[in-house]
């Protein structure tokens, strides 16, 4: 017996009981996934029909054997019946193979579509979504939940069909064999509804809970088993603690599993008891009829008993399938939940594709808050109990704290304002950027400077449209970003961040990611420009060196230069850079600096500047403080002004001062 409260507590799992049981819309939506496979489904159902009907024959053969072949001493008939009994399972077995093949191909096909749809949707989600979602939980939806949905398709539906046919045909045959006994057998049918009524919802709630717990466990595995997580665990000596935490999660998964198994067993118990009651009723009633002189043949009684099994068996199976279907639908539901998450940054219908851009960037009255708009918050609060732990649920009244853990879903109003009301944001709002206006002419270099947390990174996120401004307009060559095709933005804007991500693949493959058709010569040229070619050429496997999980086999500086080469290959008109900082040794810093200067030439560049050389070279320096643009101009102009820039220059940039490392982001 499981610990804590005994079995009663296992049957009482109330948390989600007020969910509607199975909504029609959900079923319809799940069924729609079968549409491309209608032909195969029809063939499969036909096969099931034939197999099931054939399976009904043996008791009739037995009856014929007992009532005719044996009494009439008909040897020929006996042989035919024997052959028939062999033929039925043989033919049925072969047809069963074909049916299974069709079933599996439909089931797997649907799951493949569902999974791809989910993957596609996830890749349309904004950066905000990914900064607030646990990857492990998403993986869990892509794996476990999708597999749960598959069970519904390939197992349950076949079961339902097979059993319904068996049930109806058995009933017809029974009625013809002996209608009085059949009526007795039918009398207990309503009892079969009871167990599902009693347990259906609870079981469904348990299954839902099981999936949520599994997803949580996955999330934890993902966070602690990736390179950075594992490193952190080691450095802080928390392995024992993590194992204990994991045991806690795994334990909850275990309890949910036991609870489910336990409930299923109770369910089976009631169903089989009801079958037994039915059988007893038939035997007792049939016995009475015989005692009163009703004339059944022995063959009829034997056959009838066999069919009784074909009535109650499928009935139990159907009640069971109902439960299975309900629990499998939980999976569909969880997958659909993610698919229904609103795509925050979407390409507008008829969005403009630009073949080339000049690179004229303009921010006009741009304000931005990482906080969600009300609509989005409510949407998040309603359905997404566990995919995206948006923390702040319901209301949309009190702003969530702006910490990483706190205000989770932070989504600006999704309807983008064509003309933005130039409202002054209330002072209490946590605006990351407020009323920012500036311009970078084609080919110019703009340097962003300001204290940590001023909003520099946020500005660089808005330009490639990783987020949309809450109000105001950002344009390239006079086109509002929101009117441009995503492909245009990604083709013409290149970004080099401090945190470099490389796929665990060869250096070559990572470079080709920027331009799949790049020739080896082009790759080499890009790497030479990025000051990394000599290093790569010196590796035993050269460009075919695998960089390791997240590029961990390369040093920080090498990784960054590969990333720069990647952007050079892409050759964008507009560059967004977060300059490397003192995390690197001075030699690789110099190499990177040189590479960056090379790629900035002739492109519009927006750079978070950490280096004096960059700000001196800048056509315009944008000085940010607490989300506002407090000064802009050239180095000389700003120094003369004696404001924030002059102060920053004194503390951060002036030769002889420590570099801007203090402002480094992890
Ligand atoms: P900088 O790059 O100048 O150091 P950022 O643009 O990173 O500044 O940050 C501006 C403000 O926005 C800071 O107050 C920061 O805490 C906040 N912020 C940054 N990223 C997020 C995020 N994903 N969610 C919520 N707040 C954020």
C-alpha cells in the first residue's frame, strides 16, 4: 500500500476535476489530424471489420460440430469444420498484420505531423517566450505528450472499432441463437457505465498531473545536465543537493504513476465484477429456462457461452477505451495548449521583402517594457498552467517584479500600433526604454554607451525585431520593421553577441549556417577576415573539427571569432554588435577588435561600445541612462558638454582606466 493516507487518497485527486471532461472541440481538432490519412484509415477499418467478423465464426463451427457433424457421424463435415477452424486464425492473422501496418503508419504519420506542427510553432515564438520557458518542459511536450497522443490514435481507435463491431455482431448472433438468454445478458449492460462514471475524471486528472510532473522532471534534467548547468553544480558543490531535489521530483512522478496504476486496477476490478454478474445472471436464468423445459441444444448453450464472452469482453474493453481515450486526449490537449500560444512577433500579411537595403535606421519615440500587455497576461493565466510558467497570473493589475525569476511572461500589447499614441508612460511602469529617438544613416557607426542596466542590450534586441517596441516605430530605410518580412530582417541584419552559441557540429557546418551555399573559398576568406583561419587550419581536423556541446571545446575568444566569421559570411548591411569585453585575454581581444573593425566598414553598425577606439570612431554616440537617451553626439561634442558621457569617459573609457568590463553581461 502506498504511503500517506492509504488508497482513498489515491482515488481522490481533485485538483483539476472541474475541467470539462472531453470537449467536443478538442476531439474534433484531434480528429482533423487524421484527414490526410483518410484512405489508409478506411482500408484499416475495412480490414478490422473482416477480421472481427471472421473471429466470430469459431463458436458457430463448434455448434455445428456438436449438433450436426458428431450426431450425424458426418466425417466429411467434420474435416471441413476442422479445416475451417484452422483457416480462420490463419487468414485473420495475415489480415491482422496488414491492419497493424496500416494502423501504425497512420498513427506514426499523425504524430509526425503533430510534432512538426508543434516544433514549427515553437520556432515562431518570440525570444521572450524562450527566456521564460524551461527547455526541458518543451522537450517533454514534444516527446512524452506527443507519444501519449499517439496511443490514442494507433491503439484506442482500433480498439473502439474492433470492439464495437464484435459487440454488435455478437449481439445479433446471440439474438438469433436464443433471444430469451440474450435479453438476460443485456439486462446488466447499463451497469458497465458505472465504473467510468466513478473514475473517469479522476483518472484523467491523474494523467494530467503525471505529465506535468514528468515535464518538471525533464526541465530539471535539461538544466542541470547541460554544460553550463553541470559546471555550476560542480563549482558550487551542489551535486548532492541537486540529486536530492531530483529525487523529490522523481518521487512525485513515481507517486503519480502508482496512483494511476492503482486506479486502473480498481477500474478493472469493477468491470470484471460486472461481467461476472452478467454471466451469473445468464447461467441462472438459462438454468431456470432449461428446468422449465425450454428446448436448447447443447451446442447452442456452448456457443452462447462463447458469445457471452464476446459481448462482455468488448464491453469492458470499450469502457476501458473510453478511459484511455480520455487520458490520451490529455496529451492532445497539452500539445494544443502550446500550439495555441499567441505568436507575439509575427510577419504581417503582405509584408515587404527587400532585396537590398541601404541601412538607414531610425528609432522614433520608442518605448519598451519587458512587462506583458494585459491581453497576453490573461491569455497566459487562462490555459497555460504548466508550459510556460508565466509566474504572474491573472488580473494584469500589479506589475510583476522585473527580475529574471519574477515577472515571467512579459509581452507588449500584441496589436502593434500603426500610429502609436504618443502617451507618456506612467512613471511607475518598469520601462526598459522610454521615448527613444535617434537615427543612424547608411554606413554610419553608432556607439551605445551608458551604465549597466541602462537599456543598451534592449536597443540591440529591438532592431532585429527580437521584441517589438511597446510604442513608437523603428524603421529601416523608412519601412516600419513590422511591415517587413522576417526573412528581410534576418538577411540584412547581422548580430554578434557576447554569448556565442555554436551548434555541436563541425566548424564548417556552423559557418554554413549563415550561408548554406558558401564555397570553401568564401568560408576561408571569412575566417581570415575574422582572424580565425590560421587557428582553424592548425587544428588536426581543420574545418571539420567538431566544436562540442555549445562550442565548449573552443575558447571564448575563438568561439567569438567563429561567430564573427559567420556574420561575415552572411554579409548583412546592418550590424548589431555587443563588443567583447575583458573576459578575454588581451591578445584574443585585439584579434576580435581587429576583425570587428574590418566587418563594420561600409555597414550601418549599432554597437554596444566598451572600447575607446570604437567610440572615437563612432559617427554618433548614443548615451543611455535608465532607458532614456540622455545625450547624443560625437566624442568631442559630448565631452565639451560635460554631462553623463563626460563622466562615463572619465570612469570607463579614458586611456589608463579599467576597461568597461564592469558592465559585462554574463
Ligand atoms: P544594459 O544592456 O544597458 O546593461 P539592458 O538592456 O540589458 O541594459 O536592461 C535594461 C533593463 O531591462 C534592466 O533594468 C534590466 O534589468 C531589464 N531587463 C533586461 N532583460 C530583461 C528581461 N528579459 N526581462 C525583464 N527585464 C529585463
